[in-house]
C-alpha cells in the first residue's frame, strides 16, 4: 500500500514539475468534456458491465494482504477491461477532436479547442493508466504469483499484450 501511494506521489510531483517548468497555467489541464470522455465514461462503462459490487471488490483489493484466488482473478479481469475501455475512449476522443478540426477548417478559432479536447483526453487516460490501473494490476499479479518475468512486465503484458 505504501508503494502505491509513493508511486502516486512521484507521478503527481512529476506532472506538477512538468507544468511548472514549462510555465503552463494549471487551468489549461482542467477540461470537462475531456474529463467525461476519458475518465467518467470508461469508469461508468466497466461499473455497469461488472456491477457496483464487483467494482468495489476490485478496488478494495489493496486493503487486504491476503485475497482469494477467485477475487484476484475477478479484479484482474476488471482492470484489464477498464484499461482497454480507457484506451478506446482515448482513441474516440482523438477521433472526435480530429473530426471537429476537419469539419471547421475554415474557422481558425475552433481548431484549438478541438485539438485540446483530443490531447487533454489522451492525457487524462494516461494518468488513469499510471495512477489507477497499472498499480492495481501489478499488485494483483504479485498476489497471483505471476511475477516470473517481473511484476511490471507481467502487468504490462496482462493489460496490453493479450
């Protein structure tokens, strides 16, 4: 559990440092349509797909050091689907932003917001992957004993290569 919070702290510090070093206003990273497309939609999708009870069980894996094999497998499946839903929503956001750009090529003022929607949605998806999905998947793979090649490689291959 300490490793999880430490990794989140490192991620947050890295993102804040990136923003400060590039002198970017923090408000540029807050976008409601991007948040809905990248974070809310995939989460609601997997929550409805798996049910509220199973979603809660998947996220509560961190609280217990000893979890049953069936619970770990169910959580692993949940985070695998959540990861894919997050990636697909990032692709949808990029395509939506591209369509907005192509539809309004005559209006130069609409190109920026459409491009921002595409990029900030991908940014949100990346943060969700790094802050939520990858740590849970690594933890689950360690408890399942799937760390023969290393926990990170196991988590990566379980989420992206299958």
